[in-house]
């Protein structure tokens, strides 16, 4: 987070720090002085942007369905402290779109806004757009648009900007003019219908186990599923190149020699590719179709 503007107290503190540095530093070499505006922020609150389910699905539908950039407004309800922002609806305004730009006809845009109810008009406090398959970070055109919008807003209001793409990357900024704070993506918790889906995923992803694939003598091996199954009678029919029928009840490995036993690859396609090479090496005839 960072301040929108430096307060008089912050400016006075920086001036005092600079004066102290200048009076205590020998001037026969260069000296530098830097400021970190973020340190002037005393807030430790993490604001929440909460989408209701329908608004969130509308936004994702726009992003997934449009092959070009597209933009929308969010209808926002915020608490008095400006710590929670509920996105209750997504509205698409008149625009001309291309692969990398969204342009608005000011006359048509004004007519569209004036046709909204007073409550909706006053609640248009979010502007979002899609970067399609590009990164979800603002361009120079985006930042200019944001500055122009903020310059005409009252000093006790707020506004949310967001960018997303088809990869589900998100960038957010909350400009809380009333409290003189800009919250950045890392400062914000985003939820859908009150649920933190990212936090939920972190608790569930331990259930996933990646399949491991290794190789031996140029042949692909894989998980233990096939090696643990008992193949009987015609179950070998899916493996061209094998003429012998496995004994009933014997665990199947791709080759019938115990010293060559290994975990066979789970996919049939890979087994089909591997088996003829091994048969040729062992002098086995290919199974006639």
C-alpha cells in the first residue's frame, strides 16, 4: 500500500530527515536521500473485495467469451470504513474493442450512464477490463485512464480498478481517497460470496499427487497400477506384440521375466510404443493381426 498524496506531517518528517542527513554528512563525496512513502501509512487493515457469485460468473463469462479486450463496470457497496467492498453486479458499457484496446464514445457512454437508476449510477465504483492472453498488469494507457478518472472524483470517495485475463490472473488497486491510501493486489483479500477460494484450494491441493514418469533403457515406465493388476485371458489383447498368455493370478509386468519386472506405464499408447522395441530385442515375433 502507499499514500495517494503526502500529508503535511509526512513532508515535515522527510524534510527533517534530509536536514539531519545533510548536516551530518561530509560533502566531499556524493550523498543520496530516498523516501519510502509506504512507511507513512499506519493502517494494518487488509481490505476485502467480495464478489457475489453471479457478478463473478458474469465477469468470467465476458473474459472467456471475448477474443479481444473488453471492459465493464462493477456496482459496489462499501462499508463506512472502506474496508469491505461488495461487487453486487457487473455492467458492460458501450465500447469499441480490439485485440489490445478498449475505446469509449463519450456521448454514448454518458447516455448509457444517465439511463441508470440513481442508486446504480452512484455505485459504479469499479472499472475492470480483460487483457485476453497477456499479463494482468496496467499499461501506460491504463494508468493514464485511471489518473483521469481519479482527478474528477471527490476526496471522500473510493474507486477500484482491476485487470484480469483468460489465465485467471488478477491485478487490483483500491484508491481510498477518503483515507489517502492506495491498496495494491498484495494488500487485498478477494472472496466470492464470502468464500476465500484461494485459501480453500490451499487446504485441498494436498489431495493431489503428481504422476511420476521415469525411463529405463529408453523405455517409458510409470505408475504401479498395471503392475498390481491381475491380467487374465484376453486382457493382453490390448498389447500388440505379446504372444504368450500370462498365467492366471500372476501380477502383470510389461515383460514376463521377473528380473526385468518394472512398473508398466499407465497409458496404453505408451505401452504400445514400448512393447515392439522390446520384442525385437528379445527376438519375439510381432503378433499377427
